[in-house]
């Protein structure tokens, strides 16, 4: 299954493995799709 857009907002801080979460996003995004990350770190 592939998606035209993958988004995450204020979620990376809540996952146990942010590196693994980021690595999985391109896998499910179709070629030419969009990846949007809205995250603020302190």
C-alpha cells in the first residue's frame, strides 16, 4: 500500500524509536509523494 502523502504532527516525540518511524515513512510514500513533518523540539 502506498500513499500520496504521509504526515506527522507532534508525534515523533511520542514514539519509542523516532529513527525507525522516520525510516518507515518513505517506504509507504509513493514516488513523487509528499512527506510533511510538523514538529518542534525544545
